[in-house]
C-alpha cells in the first residue's frame, strides 16, 4: 500500500515537472535561441553574407515573407542588416537600450513568447527599429581604420544619416546602401560610391566609418573594442574636410588597382547628386518646424531653433564639394574619347551654357528635389551657379525658393539671425 502511494506520488511529481517545463518553454520563449558565438570567423561570414545577400529588394521580396514590407528608415536598415544575419545563423543580437541606461535589447527577450518564431522575429525587428536611431548607433558601433573597412561595416552621421557598406571594389570604392525617412516599406538605394560625408566629430569620435560591437563586448567602451582606430578623424582634419581628398585616401588604402579618371568622375558626380538632394531633408524640416511654431502664434525661431535648422556649414561644404569635383574634371578634361560621366561633368562645369541636349542629359542623371514629397526640382547646374553667386540662403526662415537660390530678388530677413 505504501509502495503504491509512493509510486503515485512520483508519477504526479514527474507529470507536474513535465507540465511546468512545457509551460516554461512556451511562456518564456526567446525571440530565437543563440547557438553560436560571434568571433573572427563569424565576422568574415557576415561580411561575405552582406556582400552577396544584402540587396536593395531585401524587404520587398515576397519570397521572404518574414521580412516582406518591413518598415524602415536609414538607421533601421543598418540595425536590420546585423539582426537578420544573427537570426539566420543563430547568433546573439545585442544592442544598448537607448531609453534605459545600462540595459540592453537582445534576442533573449521573451515578450512575444505566445507567437510563432517568425512572428517573434518580425515583432523584434519592429521593436529594435522603434527604439534605435542614428544617434543610438554611436553607442553600438566603434570607429575603425580606413584600410580595414569591410562589407557589413557602417557609416554613421548621428541625427543625420547612416549607410551600410555592402562592397569594396577592386578600385577601393566602399559601395553603400541606405534607406531614408520616414519609416516605410521600400527598396533601399544602392550607390556605387562612398558615403557623401567626411568624419567631423573630432572630440567625441561618434561619427564616421564604424563596426558593430560584438554582444560579449557591448558594455565595453569603444576604445576597448578589437580594431578600434581613430585615424580617420586625424586624416579628415588634415585634408580640411575635403571629400575628394579624403575618399582618394580611402580608395588608395583599400584598392588593388588605381581608380580610373572616368570611374572617379562618376562616383564623385553620384556623391554630389546625393549630397545635394540630402539638403532637401534639412530644408523640409526647417519649413515644417517654422509652420509648426507659427501655428502656435510665434513667427520666429529662437537661437537654439535657428542653430538647429540653419544650414551654413552644410552649404559651405556643398559649395566646396562642387569646387573639388570641378578641379578633378578640369585636370582630366582633355579626353581622347569622352565617356558619359565626362559629358555630364562638362555640362555641369562648362563656362559656356551647354547645348539643350547636353543639359537634358545631365538633368536625367541628376536633378535636386527642393522639398520632400513634392515634384519640385532644381537642375544641378543651376544649384552650382546659385551657390557660386551666393544666392543660396541658409536662414531657416527663408521661403523655399530662397533656400535654393531660385529667386531673383534679394532675400530680406524679417526675423533675427544668429
């Protein structure tokens, strides 16, 4: 009798433990279980995967339902690149939690435990996207040497933009992909050129070419990360932020051959077009903020707002960028056979007005959007001439046409400038 009672107790206890184990596994399911650990070998596999699998249509491919129509902006796409690889190869994904100092966001989270694994991953991607930004990237990555740039690395301009490095050509060009704002399902843009920024945060070293911290090192400072290097900031300072000189140094360090003049012309023109169009984001943000405060009854920005939305340094850099590319064009303007990039450069920089067909060809290659969400453009040649003539206005109070120098009358500010 006693023996039977003991057996029943053991059966009940064992069954209870089994039920508890099942409940535990289903109720506290991680986003995914890590089976591997990041190391030098996995980093090389990651680089190879980015180069071969990370494509412009990654989030617009119906054959990949888990990722299909994932809403993203530039920072979201950068984080997703690392997250997707980590999931597919069962590696840990850990980044700092921007809203909770000292805490992390990781694949070990269990808040979506009642969902299937695919749905958990998608929810996790959305969660990471909603909590992170170009500003948080500075804490999840660290600066690297220019001759060590690899696919899978990133370029970060906090509060501005972020790029994914997806390929290094034999001419040493770090090709990039990027998304944009606002968050939306979209194809990413692939650019056969360097990011159109030069590192400028000499004091804090939080921008520039960077690499993700491995999960085991996430709490360590940038200085303690493997491969940490700040030479890019010294080099950028030594060339006085000259984009052409800076990228020449990178291509020379990374390339197995010398970049041809027409190749350089093309990637500089692409970078210039993108950089000029990027200005439309700042102009749009300024006009939107101005409209917002005027609805509230205030006509002019205060000093802080003015400094946040004005663009004097960006406009000086854009003008210097045009001049640097013009110098390259003039040094290589005596061609035996003109290529398409060289014809675009001629239409852009020639003193004499280009022929209508030449100008139309340049405009097909690049026009600058004056405001987001509007079919309102300015030809690249006009923008160059407006910058040279001092017509482009950096004052965030100025009407749209004045911001781009597309107005013949002089600008007369009605609000205080700082």
